[in-house]
């Protein structure tokens, strides 16, 4: 998407008479924008009839201010997308994939997965600070394959298309932390953690009816600028061919079944905004190997640390020295990210959790998109790939 110049855009008329004030600041460093983003990135859990009203309440700002600033930031590209997220781990079998292929093929493989595979979400070229187990696996992706289709078959198809000579699929067995919130994490002190252990989130796949899928597909699509309004779900209900009351009822039931995630604004992780501001610079994937049978205990201890955007139990296998706890942290300074990692290491030692191996994989080139999880979309994609 071509980024708008924040000094010039923004006197635009949209389909529902939504206007944008060209005088409104678009950068995350603006105090009011930061106040909104500290809430809107990852603090609005589940499905809400009026998510923008809840953002305004928690940010202690007038609703009109919240709506205007989010419209401006989305139009300028400061906010990458605004959408209702789903708990995709509960809707489609998925895994973290590490791909091994020649370095000269990395960029072409990256481009294929970014442009041609809607089921690959996070796509990152990673490196380590030295030669370590798994350091030859440079391309990392998340993958969701809709219900009724084979994750293994999808991986084999992708391996052929991108020229990978090996890959490791690592499904999440449990999750212990999930929430991005880059703005609220700025300046966070190493070792900051909750008093409580991290929550254990299951990854059991929930089966849905065609009607429920229709509501979910309408619910999850990214909002346009003119949809940033108090009655955000009315048009989506019509899209799903439901009355508004029925749409809300089904969405709330899906929330109770743990398939609805956050209502969230997403910022670029590494790419600068139109004015050159970066919300984060370093993306670190931490690995730990803890004793077999103590993965949940260790995951809950790691997952209580506030700096982490993700924490999960995944089996790295012999390719990655049999690590079983993984977590992701972001920051603008590498030494600070490593200080957070050391604080987690120190905490594990303090609670008597043995760690026989640990490593850090640093993110480089990256792109992020929501993984498609619709079975009908998968059928159409398979036809194109054949």
C-alpha cells in the first residue's frame, strides 16, 4: 500500500460521509495517539458491540477523538490494519515453520509466501549471533490450514514451490502469552512481570457450521477508514445475511467458545511510518529447553513476563536442540531486548526451573498478514496452484 504523506492527505470524503481532518497528527509519538494505541493494540479482548467506545473509555478520551485519530492513522499508514482478530489456533490446524534453503533463494521464497500463500501469516528471515543448532533454517513462517485439509500436504507443496530442502513444522501445544501492544511496552523495564503465572491457552480446533463461518468471515475482514464508526458491525451483519441482533448473538456465542480474539489496531513491527518513525526495530525469537514434563510449568513462568508478545510450548526437535518453550519479544535496542531475555533466564533459575539450552533467533526482513482460515478460500487457492 502506498503510504500517504501525513502533511498533505487527509481531507478526504468517504462513502458514509466520513471526513478526515488534515490537521490531526498521524504519528505514534503524538501523546493522544500513543494514549489510544496503548489500549487499542491489544487490550480489547473478545467481541464487543461497540469496540471503539471501549477504547475511548479505557484511554479516557472522547469517542470522537478516538475515531478521528484512528481514521487519520489508518489513512496515513501509521496503523497497518484494524480488525477483529480470531483465535486462529482454535479454528484451523497450524504450526510455526522453519525452512532451510540456499541463501540465494531466500528472497524469492519470501516473496512467494508473502504474495501467493494466504495461509502463511508471519514471514520472517531470521539469523543467529553465531553458528548454532538450527541456524541454517533462515526462513520462518506461521501457517494455518483450514479444517478439512492437510497441513503436511500444504507444507510439501510449499517446499516444492520455494525450493526448500528441509523444514520443521512446530505446532503449538499450549499458549501462555498472546498480545502485541508495542506502544505500551516502550520503556518497559527488564524483569517486569505479572504477580500471577501465565494463563494456559488450549489449541483445540472448534468445528463451526456454515452459518457461523459466514459470520466469522464478515467479522474478521479489515476495516476501511469509513468503517471506523460507532455502528461498526451493522454493515457486516448485512454482509453475512443476518439481522444485526442475530449477528451479535452468534458473534457472542463464538466468543464464549474461545474462537474470537482481540479487536485490534496493528502497527508495522519494523517498517518506518511515513514520517520515518519505527515502533520497534528488533524482533527476537527466544528458545529454551526445559525438562520433559515441565513444559507447562516453565511456559507459565516465562509467559508472565510483560515484554513478551507470544509465548508457547512448541517442540523444536533435534534440528533445534530439542527446545520446547519459545517466546517473542520486540524492542528498539538490541541490548535492551537481550536484557529482557536475561531477566527471564534469571527468573527461571530463581524458581528452580532447569534450562539445558537456550538461543535467540533475530528477525530481519519481515511481513505480517492474517492467515486465511476459510475452507472455501482454500479450495479456490488449490485450484490456482494446480
